[in-house]
C-alpha cells in the first residue's frame, strides 16, 4: 500500500499530473498488492526490535513494507536504500541505481 501512496504523491508533485496518473493506473493493472498478515506482523516486530537494539531505527511504514516483503519472499524494489539496507534479512534492489546494485 505504501508503494501506491508513493506513486500517487509523485504524480501529484509532477508537472504532468493527469498524464502520470494514467500511467500509474496502467502500471497498477500488472501489480499484485500484498497486504499485512500475521507473518508480516511477526517480521515487523523482529525487524523493529533488531533496529532498536542497534540504534538504527527507521519509520514504521518502512518496517511494515519490509516485513510484508520478507513474509511473502519478495524482493523489495526501492530507491530508499539508505533505510532498507539496515534490515538484514531483506532482499532489495534499486532499479534507479546505475550499477543496478542489489542486496539479494
């Protein structure tokens, strides 16, 4: 769900709002939206406790996103590698990185 929020925010902050909203709608048709679950809640708790113990806490929304990705055995695609790289068990890729570096 956070992803959907981020894309809509990006569209509304752009100069071509209507065009970008249409592009997002087309893109969304190919997505499967994953929701939270008991397993993602468990992952959330583990991640938050781990980050807190290291003094490297990040926003709860980011922890929830990571927990959902881990619970569903997914690779998280993000440009926010600074926060997500703190989560040990998360598989992550940044498609905007020129090196296309990943943590998988």
